[in-house]
């Protein structure tokens, strides 16, 4: 069984011994492909270190997280963009709009989002969207910047069925993680209405750990629990979920 974690910040673990143990638990659980979203300038080096240590398993992205889009963001965007020439990346991300923490930065979040979508277009890469309490705003930007090769993932998708179908119609897969295991979240009911061909799995480690680890630090090895929940929803085996969602990830990232 081959599972793909399409969104993990496992590189936040700085203790190399602990990181090695985490990766071994990944391998033990069949999680052998980890895609690492960039959030700021500092995380570039952390991601590169993970990729260097696990070149067959870890794949880099480049982008500025919307919560890090603050005054003076333009040179930061430039620094992240300039890093791409010296690195192999497989997506632009994570990028998007987050209105949960700060609504006052909406205008500059929109600008940064649009600029990074343009990077994806120029480089013919997918992009990974962070969308929190901002579906209308994100869809507005996507509609305004829509192009033939637009594709990617709505990371940590927690919307309704209509929003799911709208995202899919724009060329995006839905990134489903630990939230689907939470009883009161209702995400399982949404997922049941969407064909598995439009879904990829993720952990968003170290955040949003699935049941039975909810409330504790997440790690990519726990992706197995997400896959098991998805299997229960569709009435198929975990191996089938792994095969289909990994194939979906290959279609998105090209690797």
C-alpha cells in the first residue's frame, strides 16, 4: 500500500532523531510520499533539508502563506520566487486567503494570491490553496485569473457540497485530512457526495490530528487513519483508497 500525504509541515520537527522516527513510522504505515508546502522565507531551508535527507519521499513547494502576507510582503514574495530557480519544486503553495485571523489584510492577501497564481501559470505548475473563512473571496480570485492549465488542491477542504463541486469545476482536487474523522464536523457527509477521483489525502501535520490522536501533535504517519475513514465512507478497502488518491496526486504534481 502506497499512501501520499499531499500536505505536511513535517519539516517543523527540528530534532533529527525525532524526525527520523516520524519518517520511519510513515514508512511503516505505507506513507512514502510527502509534499511539503512552503509558508515563508525561513521554511525554504527547512524544506530543502527534508528533501535532501529523503529525496525519494519528500517533494517541495514554494509559496507565501496568506497569514504571512503582511506589510512589506512584496520583497518577501520576490525572495521566495527567486529561490525557485535553484530548487526543484512541484507546486506553488501554500497560497490563498485566510480571514479567520485578520480581515484587515484582505486586499494584500488577494494581491499576493494573484501574483502567485501567475507564477504557477508561468511555470506550468499546480498550486495549493489555503482557504479559511474565505470561500467567496478565493473563488472570486480564481474566476478572475482562470486559465486553461489552472489546477491544484484545495488544501484542508471543509466546505459544503456546492463549494466542493465548484472547486472541482475549476480544476482542483479536494485535500481531505483529519477533520473528516471528527464526528461533529460533517465533512464525512460532504465527502460521500464527491467521487473519490476528485480527492487527495493530507495531514497538515503538525496540525489537525485525526481521531484517535485529536488534540495531540499530528504527523504524516497518521494519514493511515484518514485513509481508513475515507474507506469507511465509500465502503471500499484502505488499499483502494491509497491507490486512487496516490494516482490523483501523481496527476496533480507530475511525480
